[in-house]
């Protein structure tokens, strides 16, 4: 399950970014698998410049590459980072 985290944007901008991400994932058929995470985070450089970004976390790097490609085409104007998850454990398997 891919998780796209939105960091360093004010809440109203996070909602707009999340909607753009969701529309992009719908266009490539990943909407049922996707989780979008956002909250109150501040991301700044040493000099105080805001540095928002999205983080794409997935166990499947081929799928992550497709997500990156689609988000580039969507021209979100935000930095991206990609992390490979070692494993995802659904809640019904945690018991």
C-alpha cells in the first residue's frame, strides 16, 4: 500500500495538495491502494525558508516509480522523496 505523506504546508494547502494527489492516483488506477497522510508539520531550512515536500513510501519500487512519474506530470511544484518500506503489516495480522 503506497503512503504519500505531505510535509511542511499549511493545512489549507495540504488539502489542495492531497486532492491533486488523489486525482492523479485515480488517473493511473492506484486510488484504492493509496493512503495520504498529512498533519501539522513545519519543514524549514537552516535559514528559515519553508521547504515543503511529499514523501512516497511503498514496498513496491516499481509502483513508487509510476507514482513519481504521474506526480511529475501533474506539476505539483513540490519536492518529492521516495522511501522503500521493508514490509507493511495489516492490522489484522498484528495480533
